[in-house]
């Protein structure tokens, strides 16, 4: 941390000097006046060079009394103005780095005062210090001990001290290396790898309050789906598996049912959750269990002081569980948008949204729309509710309404998780603006961050098909099907691509694969009709 403004009122970096007393930003030949909020953020970042300064910390610094209107927008505006003054860019920062969803970090070397002799904040490497200290300073020479019969050289006291220090340092370093090797050899391996998949059970709601039904499972899903490391089995795949088990789609996923779904889908882990009421307080528990052995792999528990704090407790429990399952701390911190921000702070609105998703996955697009409408009536800022309404209206051939809801979702995209933002931007560029190149770029970034998300590959495959690049579309659809082998839509897409390339035999083989998996849907029937028509199979057409 740099010295306070009282002890050192001027700090510098690059060609700039900052006077903390006069609130001035200067560079050679000019003084740059910053607005108050922008200067406060700059001063705060300079107090913690190289460190993350969170948005919550900035909010408390700028609005210490807690009274703030739209602080997210105000912080963004202030940082943008500060970057303009510094000639900095968010995409290629020289001074201020944005850590998505977390805050900012000042990345340029900072000097604690003006002039070339000012001490730098950057630490000096120990080896350089050691070498400099061991060399005699000007006027200090080796002294011969005349009492020694062999004419031994008597070392200056400073060199003796440095020899002792270096010996101690070597002992400490050796011990540290030994500890590191020991722990690496004896550390417990992470319970999961990036090849494992998870089936999410329904929450065990022991409170008697129906507002938590489906709601907490959806909130947990939002948290876990942000992770590039973990992979949840999709609701559609779960429902297809339930049908193979002789059950109804949408049946309650008890631990027993979930374990069977887990085994049938080739997954490794099932995740159960519970909420218990203790007076006015609530306790949320999460447990990851091996589908094959029944062993508990990881657990997390958080307490909420009241109903309004339940979603925050869910966030904390999910973050803890993600780390225990093997996800890196950096990944957990980077991809951990709170459920209240990614969805809504209203439990009632989240419940309507959750029921909408469940209905969409079990009954189709049209029956789900009333629940999404109800969700945005209760909270008009649920971006993903608009996104699903957009997708549903496009599938119902109501492009105008679909484009309108795509724009609304796009306007609110800063309030969602990273994965959901990709979905929103892709649909906006595709359906609202027609910017196919931007839609494709979004898909490519989506694949980089979430390489196991079949949606990213289906999206890029669709764009490639629209542009007439059927070979590329075929490649993307194949990968989507590999990632989600029970996705009926992927079989339809792959069959259409094969047909477009006049590979009718391959298209027929794809349809047979879908039939063997007992997959159903109107689009599968439609693609069979097209293929029969192209082959001249009148009986099959009929």
C-alpha cells in the first residue's frame, strides 16, 4: 500500500503525477481535472496498487452513508471517464484492469513520490539485494588479521551478518521446498475433474414455505452453471432419462431417483440441497455424493438471518462447494455472479421464473410464457426471463415480439452471469440486429470460456448454416451432439446439415440414432418427412 496522502501527497506512475491534496491529475505540460467520483476511484486504486479493489469497496468509499442511486452505473461511468483521462482502454489496459463481476486493479508500477529518486512500490527481488549487500561499499576493504599465522582475511561485520542471513535463508528455502514436495505427494486429489458431470436433485424444503419450492434449485443451478469447471446434466436430458425410467417428465428428483438418473446418464456425482427453518433463521445445506459408491465428496452449509438473506447464503454455500469439488479459487471468484444479480432478489419472481423453466422443459414453449410474464411483472429486471420469452416467440414464428424481448434482455445483460450473457448477446445479434458476424464471434468466445456447453456449438453451427457454410455447420453440430447425446435438437440439426450436403445416408443414420434413444419431437418428425420426400419414399411421406 502506498503512504497516505498526509505523509506523501503526490504519487506518480508512467508520465502522470497525482496530487492527493489538491485532487489534481498532472502530466507534462498540463493539469487534468477529474470529476470527484473518478478521482476518488483513482486515489483508492493507487492506495492498493496491484491489488483487487472490489465494487463493494468502491461503493462504500464513494457513498459512506449508504445512500446511493444506481451505483453500478455511476461506478462504470466514473471508471470510463478516468480511463479517458489516462488514455487507457478496457480491452487492452495499461493502468486499470477490469476483473469481471469483481472490481478493478491498478496494474502499472506506482512511485510513492515525485522525481527519479522516489521509492517504487514494486518489491525488490531478494537475490538482487543479497548481491548488492555482499559487495563491499565504497571505502570498505578487506582487512588482514595480523595475528593469524596464515594471514587470514577478517571479514567486515556487515559481510558476516549477510552470510548468516543467507545461510538462514537457504535453510528456510530448503525447508519450504521440502514442505511443498511433501504436500504435493500427500495431498488429496480433487473429488472431480473437468470430465465429470453432475445431476442436480430437487431441494428438500423443510420450512413449509412453498416459495422455496423449485426456487433454490434454480438459484443453485445459476451459480453452478457459471463454472467453466463443473458441468450439470441439462434438464432436457434429465427429463429424457426419466421417460426411459418409465417416469413422467418433471417428476420430483429425490435422492433415490437422482442417483438412478446419475448412473443412466454416465455422470459421476449427484448434488442434493436442503433448507431448514430455525425460528426466523434458515440453514442451507449442500452435499455432493458419488453416484456409484454413495460416498460424500464435499459438503457446505450456510446460515441466513432471515428470508431476505437466503439467496446470499445460497451463494456462499455454492462457492464453498465449488472449491471443495476441485475448482480453482480464481475461477470461483471470477465466475460467481450472485443469484440476486443474475436473476432477481425477489423470491416470488424467482419462483415464477423457475416454474417457467420447468414448464418449458416438460411441456414446451407456449405453456411456459405465462410464468415468464409473471416473473417480469414481479421484477422487470430479470434479463433471462426476457431471453427465454424471445426464444419462445421466435420458435412460434412471432419474430417481431421475439426481437423486442431480445433487445430488452440485451439492455439488462450486465445483470446476468457470464454464460447467460453469451446466450443473450448471441440471440440479440442474430434475431434483433441481424449482425451474424458478431453472433459468430460471441459463439467463439462462448466456446473458449465454456468448452463443454453444447449451446455454444449449436449456435455457431446455426450461424454457419445461415451463411451457407454447411461443412462448418456439420462440424459444430457433431460436437454439440457429442456433448449432449440426448438432445433431440442436435439430431435435427445434424440431419439437416447432412441433407444439405447431399449425404442422405448419413442423415438417415442420424435419424435412426435418435429413434434408438426414443427421442421425440415435432422437428424430428419434420426432418424425417423432408428426408423421405428427397428420397422419393411416398409411403414414408404419407
